């Protein structure tokens, strides 16, 4: 019951701010939080969470209200290296960061048993 988004075109530092707000929450509460969060990463994170819920429903027949976010990680992706022209023929490096986002969902019954 997981989903992953690779090469998302935003720096991992900014995406981790959104990931920290939903870590450990129930899936429905996390969807509500992401809907109201005014960050660019919240839209992609919400789509990824909906995908993980759909995976759980299709593969394991688990309903959305029985799920919680067990693990969410935001890792560095490849860096796109560009350059900008500066004075006297020099080049100034510009790094465009990307990240990989992984969401793992689990059943609430498993959390209560442990």
C-alpha cells in the first residue's frame, strides 16, 4: 500500500515542510490538511496520497477510513545544472533541485495491535 513520485521539480527542503504536517495522520485527515495547505507541494502530495489510497483499495480491499500514513519520505533527486551569464564572460551556476516522494500506508488495525 504505497505510492511514489519521482523527479518532482521542487527542492526537497520545501517538500519536507508539507510532508511533516501529514506524517502519522489518518488518510482522510491528511487529505483535508493537504487541501487547505497553501504550498505548491501540497497539490502533488495530495495526488500521491489519493493514488496510494486507490492502490490499497484495489490491491488489498482496504477502505480509506481504515488507513493511516505509516511512512513518508522525501529524498533528493537529480539536480539539473544550468548556468547564467555574468560580467566579463563568466558563468554563474544555477542548480534546479528535484526530489523523490514515497508514501507508505498501513491499516489502523495493525497500529492498534502493536
